[in-house]
């Protein structure tokens, strides 16, 4: 289909898991070149106690036209409270959680441990991305042990977002 701004998008429904073909779980049913349309925009949760970083990340994400909604939490405990709002139907589920590791009250590791325990509908559809200023290889190793696929150093770049969206949601941004 070609939409009103000339962007070519293909919508598909596979009768089988595409992970067998491409080596990863495909969570979306669009392949698109160009700006994404409203139905493909993502709900994003930024979990970081650094307000300047959150501001910069929000600007980077919105400049790509990616966000349907961006929510913020200053620590892991607040992030769990946001997820509880989703569980009770008071807000939409985040598609992506960008998670810092070093925060007060509940750090990123503690959040990941609690996240693994909670009963949340469609929890496996949430992509968690560790986004940290830590260059310690032990942090990378520990997040991998906790099942985290994406580990980026701050600040978040447009290229990292494009790669993430392409790999996780089969949406290819120019």
C-alpha cells in the first residue's frame, strides 16, 4: 500500500512464527520505508532519574516520529507503578522500556528482578533496553544474564533507535 505521503508499507500476517525464518521474534506486522504511520507508533517508558537525559531522549525519539506516547519514571519502583496502571487498564502497555541501571530507591537491576516476577498480560511483548552511562563490562554481562538483549550507552542516538525498531518491530526508518 502507498499511503497519502507516498510511503510504501506492507502489512502482513504470517501463519507461523517468523522467528524460524529470521532468527528473531517479529512483534509487528509492518515493513515500512519512510516515516511510520499512527498505527505503528510505539508507547515508550523512559526510566531514569536524570531529567536532562530524559529530555534529550524524548527529543531524539520524537524527532523520528516513533512515539505514540512517552511516559517517564524516575526509578524502578515508579516504573513498576506505571506497569500496574497498564495491568489495571488505566494506560497503554509500553512497547519499549529504556532503563537506566543506576537510580535511587530501586535501581535497574532490582527493577529487572521484580519485572520477571510480576504477572502482566503480554509482558513478553515489551522490549527492555538498558540505557546507561556505565562502561563497566560487568554491567553488560549481568544484564545479559538477566535476559536483556539491548545495552546502549548514553546518550541515545537516532541510529540506535532505528536499529532497535528494525530488529524488534520490522519497521525500517530512513
